């Protein structure tokens, strides 16, 4: 092994428990959350992987090489779990950086009479732990982006449910802004439900859509076209006075598409078109 690896290996073998305890104390001191109990397992895992990299003659300037593979896996697991728990990237990075102090203290005690070697080792360790912290932050950010993306997809699915109102009649209540990705999601879900239920008519309710512009209208027309290609018909409900005026001013052509002011009106038309008659029973 290189001189630096040999020196750090000796320190870890002789003072592992002390280094671990000092690391946790230092991490808790600078933690934004003030919690360190859950860090014991993470610190143990990281310390073991760190030692494996040292024994494999790892170079801190080549952190992407094989000797540090186990350490990278441990850091990625730490970042992912903390991101899922809502911990901040700063707190996660501080935890890793806190590893410096116990290592520096241990080397200072062992090499007090050899300042030149001590400085070289401190720089070597500092470079390695800086790479560890940077890797942790990058992994944390990717994990958070994945979580946010997954949550956005789940919210889209929840905000565009396909509801069976009656035999042969489906409805999709639209709430919020209608964009290309959401239109695609609505179209796929609605077409699949038409196939699954054999429905003949679908109601798209835009009562909860704040504004209708040319782009929104195009999305609606695409959805209606796709529904008709499946052999079903479509009614658009929720056409408020403001939306009706906007559609006229924009010159949007909705001819051939049945539109209604309310979902109740659309359901009434849908039931009549499917052969049902609604009557009120007098008490």
C-alpha cells in the first residue's frame, strides 16, 4: 500500500471505536436537526467501506475507481434514505464532513513529531472526504428530483380520475391547468376505461379548469378525437359564460361536439342518449 494508506489503516485498526464516537459527536454538534442516534448505523457502514477503500490502495483523486465502490454505494444509500426522510442536503453533507475531525486528531497524536508527513496525510484525507461529501450531495439531489417527479406523477393521476357515472357513461373531472403531459395521461386513462367498461359515452368536465386558451382547446379536441376513434361519443361540460366568450373570441371551433354548462346537464343528456329516462317520484 501507499504510505498514506498504510498510515490511515494503522489509525483505523487501533482507534476505530474512538474515531466512530468522535465522528458522531462532531456530527451532532453541527447537525441542523440535532439528531445523531440514527447516524450510528450509517457511520459504521461508511467507516467499514472507507477502510476497505484504504486497504485496496484507493487514491482520493480517483474516487470513481474500483477501490471506492463500496464507499460510493454506502454514500448513495445514505443520501437516498435521508432524502426520502426529508433531511436536508446540507445536514447530510455535514454528517460526512464531520468525519474529518476525528481522523485529523488521531493522526496528530500519532505524527506530532513528523509535521511534514502529518500535513501530507491531512491534505490526502481532506481531498478524499471532500469527494465523499460532493458525491453525497449529487446523489441526494438526484434522489430528491426522482421523488418530486414521482409525486408529481401521482398527483396528476389523482387529479384526473376516470369515474363511472352510470352504465355506459364515464366522466373525467378536470381540475387545474391542462397541458400536454396531463392531456396524454387523461387520454390514456380514459381510453383504457372505455375498453374495460365498454362505455359508449364519456363526459369531460372542465368546471375546475381556470382558463381555456387555444392550446387547452387543442388538447380537448385531441382527446375527443381519440374517444371517437374508440367508437364512443364525448360531451364537454363546465362551459361557464367566461369560457364561452373566450372560445368565441379565440375562434375555436367546437362544432360537432356536445357542450353543456354543468355536469348535471351533461349527465342528463348522456342518460337520454343511452336509453334511460329520469322521472321524479312524488311523495
